[in-house]
């Protein structure tokens, strides 16, 4: 009996799948793309529902109103949205969507990756969606250009990789854009840091300290950078430079610029280094670089050293020391003629603080280290931990337990806090009398 039940369930799925495929083909053939663009979603839903009803009646499919409405919704998502993964885009708890071929879709939610209960019909279905996404930004994906970065209208970042590079079918990776700007206080409530650390980071932003935020992919670097920006004075002119615009600063005087990739029509690429050099001619008070990846690191260091104190940037690294070494390598890429000792002196004299944020194995994102750069000892960077997260244990639910511990010493930028009349506040959060 169990075998018959499972078999009949599978047969029912096949019938439903075949019905949807037949209806899908007829509706897509009947609706003109030019008409779709002119209709609102409500009008398109009404027309599609009517078309589905006529097709169901003509083909004599045993479909009720509820199923007809579900089919209509899926078809409208195909026409206006992202097809089977549109429901994941609409889910506020989903932060990343990873399509690994037509029958494997994974999501990240609450810091953990799991398989999603959606799939595409076949490889052609995924490929068509990939083509539609990249065509919106004036690009194309094909065998001669099988790897493309794009951005959705809502700001979400998309990477597309197709065969022959992707061996098991078209891959689509989406980092969803969140319009929700979290403050340092909100991050504290989420367990990302202690209230004392949040106050320290606010003081760092207000006192124009040069900051490097370090962490792995998806650790929350941009979220933390956004949160720290709340402390920047509304009187300052800020220029943000990013590969994919994610920063949303609330100050009134912000200029947002974004890199541009080359395209098939011959439009030249404009990289972060070019934008950074141009930004220096735009009279900024601060420059915020979304992510340091290469030679632009040299221009960022120059900017921090020439009257643009309080500038901030992010970088992929696993610890503050690793972040400094990666930055050092990028500077060498940009200016190979400079000796390593000169590069290290520049890093040590320019950067004030490295903040390490990490997505830990319980899925939570925590600021695990706030370290100030003291200087050089021989060829080694001297850093001093102002705060760090000390892991202790985990509870029955798998949540990590630990303490955010203060060094209980006054940072070297204490004189800046005094200048901005924040010294008393700084001493209090550091536990210094």
C-alpha cells in the first residue's frame, strides 16, 4: 500500500508539472512582451488569470480556482519577477540565494545555509532567467561571456556562471540588498557586540579615526559600516565608492559612485582606483570605500594621509593581522617600486583601528575584535586589542556563549576624543578612571 501511495503521489506531481508546462507555453505564446511592460502587476494578474481560465477550459484540465490562482501567480512571477525564486526574494529572512543548476536551490537564512523547497523546470528555464537578469543592465551571457556580474532593480547583487565553466548547469548567486539600516544599538540587541563596544565604535566614527573593517564573505562588514556611519556629522561631505552600491548613509551630503564593467558594445570599464582618484577632486571630507580589492588601496592610504581623516573601508580577511598583511600586498601591487619597509610604515602611520567581524558557527555575526594599530616593532605590526570576544561554551540549542572583554586601557586616539569632547565617554566605556 505504501508503495502504491508513493507512486500515486509521484504520478500526481507529474500530472501537475505537465499541466503547468502546457499552460505556461500557451500563456507565454499569447502575451506580447511589449504589452507586459505597459501593464501594472494587478492588470497583468487579471489578464493572466483570464487566459489561464480559457486554456484550462479548452484543454479540459481538472483545475479549481485556487490552483488557477497559484498558476497565475507563478506565471506573473515569470513575466515580471524571478520565476521560482521570486518567493525567496520576497522573504525578508532570506539573505542569499544560490542556484546550482535547475534542481538545486540553496538559501541563507538567520546565518545558516539550507536547501530551499523550489526548483526550475530544466536547464533552459534557469538559463533564460539568467539572460533576463543580465539583459536588464545592458549585458549578455553566452559561451563567449559565461561569467557576469549584475544588479537587480532593488540593489541586490547577482553573479551568473553558465556552462562550459559551470559543469552542472547554470549557477545564479544573489546577495539580497537590505534597505533596513541597523544602528549600532540594534546590532547590540542582536548580540553582535556589547553596549560598551557600540559606544566605542560611535566615538571612533565621530572622532575621525581611520578605520578598516575586516571579515569573511557575508560576515556583515557593510552592515557594520552602515551602522558606524550614523556617528558622522551631517555637516560633512562624504563620497562612497563601491563595486555594487550597498551603502545607504543617512547624512544629507553624500555622493554615491559605483564602478562600471566593460560591456560587449565596447564601453570601457571604470574601476575603483579611477573613481577614488576622481573623488579626491570633489572636495570630500571623508571617503568610504566599500571594499578594498587591489591597487586602489594605495590611493585610499594617500587620501587618509592628506586631509580626509575618518575615512573607512572594508576588506576580506580572517583577523586584524591578516587584514594588514593583505592590505600590504595590495599596496605592493600598486607601487612595486616602494620597499616593503616603506609600505609597512605607511600602513602603521595611516590606519588607526581594525575591526574584525565574523559570522560564527551558530549563524550569529559578532564583532570579535577591535584592535588599534600601535606601530611597528622591527618588521612586525604592533596591535593592541581594545575589545575582543572570548568564547566560553555553547548552550543546548547550539548558540555560542562568551564575553566581550575590554582591555581597560585608553586608546592612542584619546587625544582626538578630547578634541571632540568625548574623552569622558571614552574613559567610561573602556573602564578607565
